[in-house]
């Protein structure tokens, strides 16, 4: 129940998509979407791929500190250039030194299909944080989600190095 309330609150603070917009069927693979980089914006000129799906999580990488680990968490942001909340989110991610991939759902139809498959209302910004979806932008919630993902990655590295 709490997670549903969180999604609802974030949806209300986000600059959302229209619930009346047509919905594309869900994509099926991620062959054409890069899963890492600082900031990437695909354009309509990008060659089509047979199928589309959200990027797969990155392999676990050890980091010396939690802050370093947080900067290694794969983050994908689905946004639109006209969205002021998306611009704030981009600035927050850049100021924090986070590596992220950005897809403009207005200019990239495949990214729009991925957005709609994960978030049928099409609300933006939407974040894929190491495989977990966060809709809307609230700095403290985004930082918490990134921190949890970093802690999980560090635990996984620790478990594999200690043989547990």
C-alpha cells in the first residue's frame, strides 16, 4: 500500500503524460537502447530495432565507499525537453555526479513505447534505477532509491567475495 501511495504522490508532482493518449503494446527486447553512459538522447534518425525493452541492469561492480557505489548505479531517465520537472531532475543528477542515460520520449518513439510499457499513464520523468521504476521527481526519494540500489550491489559483491 505504501508503494502505491508513493507512486501516486510522485505522479502528482511530476509533469505527467496524458491518460487519454494512445498506448503502444509493450516492447520485447533492449537491443537498440544503450544501458550506460553519461547522457544519451536518441533521435528519430536512430536506426530501428526489431524489438525494444528497458535496459538490463549492469553487472555488479565493487566500490570503495557508498558514495562511489551510488555513482555506479545504472540510472535511465525517460523525459521530454518541454518538461520543467525533467530539467530539474537532470540538473540534480548532473550536480550529484551520477552517470545516467536519458531518453526523450517525444522524439524517440521506441523510448516512448518503453515508457508506456513500464508506466501506462506515460508520466514523466520516469527513472529506471538498476531495474526498479520510480515515477516523478522528488530529490530525497530518488537519492534513497539510488542509495538502496548501491547498498544492494555492495552486499552482492561482499557476498560473492566472502563466499556466502
